[in-house]
C-alpha cells in the first residue's frame, strides 16, 4: 500500500498519548504464561502483528489463549503440557518470536518447524542456533541452520556457560529460556548490558535467576506460576513522538505510562545530551517488575553528538528516528558501533540513509553506523518502508518537516508494532 502524507499547513503536535504496550514484554508475557502452571492475565498487550504471531504459535502448541483487545488470558498448562503442532509455526515478521521460541521449545519431546515471511527468510539465525546446539539442541535448516525454515527435533538439553559474541537480548533470552528446561545451570556472560525483560519475567513468574555483574545464571527444571502482567508503554514506540515533539516547531507532547527500564532508556539519554526540553516523571512499577513513568517533550534547539559504545544496545531500535532528529540538530552527529542494525528487519544502516536521502537528508552510511549532517531542510518525495515498521514510522515523522508531500510505500508495515500510529498522529495534530 501507498500512503500520501501531505499537510495544508506546517503542523505542530500537542496533546497526551499512551503508546501501545511494549512489544518485547508482550511477547515474553505470552511465552511465560504458556509454559507456566495456571492462568496468566495480561493487560495492555500489544495488538501488533508480531505479538499476534507469538499467540498463534502457542495456540498451535495446544495452549488456550483468549484475547479481548489488549486484554489477554493465557491458560498455562506447564512446559510438559505443550502438545505437538499439526502445522508449521509461522512467526510472520517477528524475529523475537522465532529466536526466543527456538530456545524455549528445543527441549520438547517432539519435532516442530518454524517459518516466516520474506524478511524473516533473510535474517540470520546461526547466532541463536550455535549456542543452542552446544546445549544439545538438534536444529536443522537452510545454510546449516542459519536460515528458515528451521526444524527442531526435540531432545534433552544440558546447561552451558556462554559468552555472547554480540550484544543481543534475543540471543541471551533464547539461551536463558533453553536453560530453564536444561539439566544443570546455564550462564550467559554479556560484554554490554542488553534489555533484561527476560530476567525480570522469570522472577515475576516465580522463577529464580541470578545476576552477578555481566553474568546471568538460571537453573534447569524450575516450575513457573501464572499471574498478572501489566505491560508498560513501549519506549521504542514512544521514541517517535519524543523526537517529533523535539523537532516539530510549537510542539508539546505528554506521553503517559511509558516503560522506563534502564536497559531501554538510551533514547532519553541521547535526547538530554542533545539539549532536548524534556521532563521525565517516574510512576509506580508494573506487575512485571518494570519501571514506568510519564515523559513531557517540547520543541527544542538540538545539537549534534557522537553516539557509540555501551549505550548502543539501549537504543538500537531507536537509531532510525535518532538519525532523523540529527538532521535537525546543529552540527554533525556520528552513530557508531551499531553493526547490529544490519540484521534487523532490513539493513537499517543502508535503509535509513537511502530513504531519508530521498527527502534531501545528507546521511553517509559507514560499516557500523551513520554520519549525519545537521540543520537540513527536507523536501517531499516517494520513500519506502522496505517492510520495516521503524523505517516506516521514521519516514512518516519526517513528512512533518518536508516542503512537499511524501508518498510512503509499504505503510502497512507499521502495524507490526504500532497499529494505531496514524490515528495517534492525527490526534496530536488536531489541536
């Protein structure tokens, strides 16, 4: 589909929003609820296509899951209660689903096969498959198990100690989830801190996990109990409005119930260092042990900076919208140490440079990031999300600054993580 983004006057954005529930936490709540004993209720579940793919996979594994909008009830039957699927587990566009499920389901006493859409078919799985094979998992597929479709022949697993070669919460989580079903202890050693939703979720379902510096350890054979999870607003979705409020003149946006997990708040640190006029107001936490709060953002005079090192895992999903923000800041912005962007839904380094370039942005891709020139004027044009939801939302926010209409190809990709994105955009423009 193609969406025309054209405004009769220069818009400003004002008002209050609650962004959709956190995608990472929504995935994990369904996964843990399905393998736990008893009922799990989830409030503010993200109704995006990725998370619905996770629900679909567990229904095929025999779990009864009721969904009423953003309220989900999972009737857990324990890990041993999962049953062999009669069809392939299709994860759609969800890299989180397939990578975490490979770990979670590798010890089941039956075989199952994973597939996905064209984007998933290109995304590397060896980073997860290799450590799982060290644990004893029997996984086969294209390119020696690097590409879907992937088949898992259920087998007993043994705990390992594994040092992550890349900063990846998905790889870490896959190993920890496998470790819950493995014999003995499983330890993951991180080089840089990544999002810790899996660790928090284990605890919220009554499990034990040990975190000692950069070492995370779980014991196999733990039983989990269902409960209630309130999913905080996704800060990765909030990031688009935070940047929009900072770069669109005469704007002031209040975002409520946003997740403020310290492993995810790199975007806030960058905004503050670039000079954003912003207030962060913490609230009480959620049932998943996650920090939440409200954020107020106003139009700001921004300055360029260098972004790299250990902050990158804390804002890896926000780099496309940060790149757009940098085009409006004074001076040059350099993003480095972000090689992980190459294996997202698209090669986001090339995608953001090319697509914003079509609107006049001067962005140079590098091997591990981007060099962005500041204080740029953008013009209209035709751009493509390349079926990547975060690229699509970034280009939509860019259209608020262009001097002509923007035609966005493949706008439907945005529904993966933010089904009501355009409705919220209209709501903020209404005043």
